[in-house]
């Protein structure tokens, strides 16, 4: 039986956009494992596996249910050691944990403020109510106010991505000559924005933009299986 990955979608179930679930989508492809995706809207997630968690991704592998993207990645690495390694060894696993902290603590926070109203736009009405209430409490202002003036704030993201910009001048992936889970950690976040919002985060032809294109091409263009958002 194939693995089952529960992930997040908006009104269109064919456009799953969770940054954390995309990390695991790519990890499963890297491992060469068969899996089934089951997209769910925000308000249906708590009922998937109450004993495991209230957020996606949730991975079901036989009688095992694992939540949290990092826990799932390490589970896949340890449970399927005969498949290609996500980390390339213990040092790579430790380095990926640093990348995760950088992406979660810096990059994702900046991106959320650039696209939060766009995310609301793609949700079904019940999820829109939930999303607006919880995010406006989190940010202390309306979604419209959070996203206002984003063109001027795009430079903040470029600054946060500068370490990667410099690295990619000498190698094609965070993992070196080939991608590892460190690549998927950041790619998932950029894929979240690409699918949920028409606002372009990256200047074209920069090392980071070119790296994202390489990631989109991985696994026969798996990342491109969900088209980028378009302005209405």
C-alpha cells in the first residue's frame, strides 16, 4: 500500500499549497516512494488524525501516523535507508536543521507578510472566516494592512536570501551538485508563494530564481504539476 500524505488546499483541491507539505512531496519523490496525496482545507484538518496533530503535513505509512514536516523527513530517512538519502549523512542532517530554522524563522515570516491576503483570496468561505480571524490576531492588523506596500518590502526578502544567493554562485543546489532536503525546505516555502499568490518574490535571472527553476524541473517537472498563480 502506498503512503498517504494529507496536505492543505484552498477552494481548489487541485492546488495544494502548504509549504510544509511541499517539503514532504519533494522528499517522497527524492526517495522514489509511491504516495497518495489527500488535500484538505484548513477547517477539515483537525479531524484527520486528532491524536497526531492539527496541522499538515500528516503522513500515514501503514499503521504509523506522523505529523510535522521535519519528523516526517527524518522518519522517511530512517525507515527507508535503502532509498536515496535526504541528508547525505549525519552532518547533512544537522545542516538541514539549520536551513529549516533559517527558512522558518526568517524567510517564511517575510513571505507571509507579502502574500497573506492573496492566500485568503483562494480559500473557500468557511476557511476564509477562520483564516482572517486567526491571522489578524497573529499580526495585530487586517490582512489588507499586512500586505499593503509589499512592493517596497520585497527587498527585505532579497536580503534574507543573500546567503543562498552567494552559495549558488559556486554550486547548483544547497546540497551541492544534486539536491538534498535542505533544498526542499526552502523550495517548499517558495512553492507556497508561487501557488498561492501572483506576486513575484524573486528578481528573474538571479541565482536564487535560477535555483528555483531547477527545483521546479526536478522529478520530471513535479513542482510544475501545479501551475503558478495568475492575476485575476
